[in-house]
């Protein structure tokens, strides 16, 4: 096609057929890479493909991009289909949220807008502006501005909450009549393996092996209460 270029490599294609508009695109080195949209690039690697305009795949094996302005860098069988998003390294990772990032790990998925996952395995960041650092099978469930650091099978709900380590921890979230979260904001769970009930006030801290101790802001005078989590 007009204004396209393939430099070096083996069996690379810029515009696989006439139905694809791949003007101003380039494929550099590599093996059997395909550039299928405008202003896009593949560099080295093998069996990689760009399907989004202004996108790039750099290195790796079997990687692809379909989001406009997105990039996949290294790794194997990674998919980046969110606009202005990026997947870097790892295997079987996917990034579908706008402006989201997935870095390393195995079979992680960044779904929420501007969400981030770094390392770990089978983690899912559904919440916007949420982050998961390592661990296994952790998820942010429609959480805004929250994060999970390590651990496994932890589920984070609410707003601006954090779970650190542990396993099978959950944060419940209560909605008011207008559908907005009114409990479990600005709260922290440290280790253990239980749940933060939605009967607590905002700003709670829950800790311990079984998470049977909590500290919360008990009233408007900022008194601190310590006791069993479910009493």
C-alpha cells in the first residue's frame, strides 16, 4: 500500500490485504509480523500484529494491539485493546481499560480506566484508577482509587481502600439510596483472611490473623474504638 514500509526480517506484512488501511506504517525486522492500521509499527519479535491506529508492538511472540494509541512491549501472547494503554512483558496479559497498564506477570487483566497491575498471576483490576501489585487472583471490584498489595484471592470494594497481604480478604460496600458508596471508604485491611463489614464507619483499620480486631473512628469527636470486628 501507499506510504508503507517493511524493513528486514522475514515474511512481515504492512497491510495484510487491500481492505486494511495501513498507510504511514512500518514493520522493522522480526518474523511474520503484521501491521494492519495507519501510523503503526511492529519492531522485531514474531507473529505480532497491530490492529489499532497509532499503535505499536515491540518484540515478543504472538502479541497484539487493537486499541488506538496503544502498545505491547515484549512478552508472549499479550493483548492490548484499550485506547492509550500499554502491556509490558509477561505472558497472557490483557489491558482493556482506557489509559491502563499491565506490567509483567501471567494472565493479569487491567480493565478499569487508568488501572495498573504490576506482576503476579490472574489478577484483575476492574476499578478505575485502581492498582494491584503482585499476588495471585486478587481483584478490585469497581473500586475507585484503591489498591491491593500482594496476597491472594483478595477482593477490594468501596472507594480509596487498601488491602495489604493476606488471603481471602474482602471489603464490603454499602450504597445509599442514590447508589453512592457510604461505607468502607478510606479503609485498610492488613493481613489475615476475613472481611471488613459494611457496618463500620469510613476510615477503619482491620488487622490480625483472622481480622477479628478493628480500629475505627467511632464518633465525630474522633475517639478510637478497638474490639471484635463483628460486634
